[in-house]
């Protein structure tokens, strides 16, 4: 089959759905600078940081792939050549369409046949990582896999070091059942294995499968390794030896501002002002603007209540909606548009970054 031919190719890399577009995959136009890139180099590598492997750690349904994709987008925005290597893609292509791995594939004491299959898949994935770093001037390779044991992670760090690649481990550790169930429901319910099942029941079944398939998992505590531990989707962080390069600091900064829990964002225009064509005036809302602000508030609150009722109708718990926080610019019309929401007890915060750009001499042109 095509999958078998591809899996046995010397440099196989299946393009996963997470990096087949212009954002997640490496740009081929070497002359173009990324949006936040300040300079370029002959090698294509930036910040004197050398080559780095970011190794994901964590059980399924912990948000590892989401973090990988988000981090790849951020690093590429900075101009750092980044690529994600999903071990699951290599596993699925190796076993072929409709195929499955042996029952003991994830067990530490797996059968010789399972160990050989595991090594074959790992070898193909890592060969592609080295090939990309060595021959395509890649700088950051994100290795997306479970990596459950401390001994395996130590071996991996030593192997990368032999190839002159720095290793940064990133663990997504979750012990909050609510987050686990939400992740499992959002990510796995589209699988044919759960077709027609109740979402909550399917999520619980999937989490039980994880416990059965991967019975041994050791959270990171290796003092000699460089690692970041993100706990419960960013509730807290633990860092160990992550000051080895500028890029490592940028990654830490990004992760502390990353949200992997689902949320809803509403974008709303400010109401019309009494002097629409004057930036300097910073005019208040007009009568039409006030009417718009009231209508917008009523519509938004009605929509949120309908969402809550829809969850209840689908068998979900009758719980309060998540808190709503309102961000406005520092312009008067924007602040006044949110006044009705503020009167109803919602938090309203002013952000200067959201303000209109000063048109300067081009005003009224």
C-alpha cells in the first residue's frame, strides 16, 4: 500500500494536519523575513542558539499537540526555523490504514516484536529530525510524543547531545479531572471509535484506555535535564536548567502566556461618537452610539444564556457560565460602549494596545 511504501522510505515524514499550511510548515522562500524577525543569517539560524530539540512529555489528552503547534507558530513568527515531528503520525503510517499496534506496544516489558516495531518507528522519526536539522538548516525540532519514563528521556538527551543538539523537555502535567475530560471530549470525539456515543461517556472511555495502554508514566524530576513542567494548563510552572539560550527564555515567556483551555472570545465594535472624523477630540458616544451599546450588551448576554441552556439540553450540568472579562481601548467611545456591561458587574479593563492608531497629519484625508 501507499502507507507501507512511504513508511519504508529512507526519509519518510508524513505531513500531519497540524503543519500542512504556510503557518505551521517551514517557508521555502529563504529571502522573506518572518513578521517579527529582526535580521537574517547565512545559516538561517538566529540568536546564536544553535540547534534545539524540544521534547514533549505527557500522557494523551494533556494538550501536547496543541502546545506544539502554538509554540511552532510563535517561534516561526520570530523567524526561527521550526518543525513539528509527531511520533503518532509515523506510527499510524507504519502500521498502515486501519492497522493497530500490539496490545503491549506501550508497556515497558513489551514483547520482542512490539519492541522492534517501536524502535523502527522511533528510528524513522529521529532520522527525519536529524536530516532536517543537518541538511535543511533547521533550528528547532519539536518532538511530539509521550516519552513516559525517566530512563528513556535521559537516553534521548544523550543521543541528541551526540549530534550537537541541545534538548529542552516540556511536560504538560494534568491531574485536574475537569481539564482531562474537556481535552478528551474536544480532541477525541471525532474518532470513529466513539461515533454516536455521548460526549462525556466517550471522554471517560478514552481516559480509561490511556490508563490501560500506558500503565507506567513518570513525571519529570531529572535534575540534570533541562525541562519545563506546565501544570494543569498553566495554573503553575516549574523550571529546571532553562537558561541555556535566548530562545529558551522566549519559550518560557510564551508558555506563561499560553492558554490551552477552550474559551470563547467576542469581538465588538465601539459605538459611534459625536465626532466620528476627529481623532484628537476623543469624543464621547452619540445617541446612536449609546443605543448601540445597550443593544450590544443585551444581545451578548442573551447569546451567553442560550449557550448555557444548550449545554443543559444536551445533558450537561446546570452550572454558571465562565466569568466574562471585557477589554476596551483607552479611547472614550470604547470605554463608554462597555459601561452597560460594567453596570451589570462584569470586569472591564482598559488596554492601550487596543486603541486606534493615531492618524497624525493624515487625519480627515
